[in-house]
């Protein structure tokens, strides 16, 4: 009755099942591992001391920005130069702009500094003159797709869609750090901008997508096994009918 299992057609089906199920299980386990990595990173970020509790370190010693250095207190000295507004930024449920001022550091490179958040329509405070020392939470350059970042063009002069070296490279002649800092002590009229979690450390929608993909791959593995047994049952019933002359 089960001799049909040794036919070429069924051998092909056997090979497909033997390859498909382990592949689905592997991909599901991989997606689950990615989700668990995000959970572990999130827990580590929560246990890490806040930026305000750590001593500021020289900026260059914390670069390039990664999961370990993102949010750490950085220190740089220089003179403030051009200033821009980064509109459409949310803070405490309100929409306003980041005040982004470029610090020409003593090393010759330019560091974007977010001096604070400003409500829409408010007057923009001028940056201090002369030599200054800036301390703030280090952040990685924003990219297209970053949550809350609108990189669309068409902004008025003096405004930027996102904070990145790429967005500033054509606006200032100096070499620009591929990072920025947000000061913890904002000047009068501005609200301090809290440091954002490093990429890949928060339990956002993307993290839970990994969990959803995990379930999908395991469902696919079960579906392959189910269809194999269904084909087997149908073939057995067809063999019985043939033996009975039906």
C-alpha cells in the first residue's frame, strides 16, 4: 500500500520536506535570537547609568558612536558658528524645533550641538560668543528612516530635516563629526533634549517584527509537515479505492 512512497514523485517531495522544515526552523530560531538580542540590549541600556551621572570624556575618545558610547557624556571645546533649526521635533507632546549650533572645535573639525528644544514661533536664543566648553550626551548621526526624522527637502533657509554630517556637508566648509551632542544644561528659553536610545537597543516595532517573523517561520514549518501528511493520506485513500475497484 505504501510502495508509492518510493516513486520519484514522492522522493522529490521527501527531499523538499527534509530541506524545508529545517530551513524554517533555522530561520525562526534566528529571528528569535535577534529579538532576544534586542531585549538584552534594552535591559543593559536600562541598567546603564544615566548620562548625567557619568563624568564627561573627551569627544574623540568616544568615537565612533556605537551601542557602548551612545548617550555617554562627551566634552569638546571651541567656538560656536552657524546655527540652524531642526523643525518637527516632539517633546512632551508638543511640536517644536531643535536648536542646532555648530561648534568649531579646537581640533579643527565641526561638531553639531543641540543646545535645546524651542516651541514653535519662539525667539531663537543666540549662541554665546568666545571660547566655550560643551558637555552633552553623544548621539549618532541621524539617517533616513530614523524614528521621528523627516529628511524631506524644501525646508526654508536655516533649517535642516535631520542631524547628520551628510545634511551639513554642503552648508559648512569644515570637516564635520559624524555625531552630535545634546547638552544637558540648556540655556534660558530652551528645553534640554534628552538623549535617544542607541539604535538596536529599544523595544520598538522593529524588535517585535522579529518576534512576529519567528512565529511565521515556525508556522511555515508546521504547514509543510501538515501538507506532507495530507498528501500521504490522500494517496493512501486513492490506493484503497483502486484496490476495491472504485
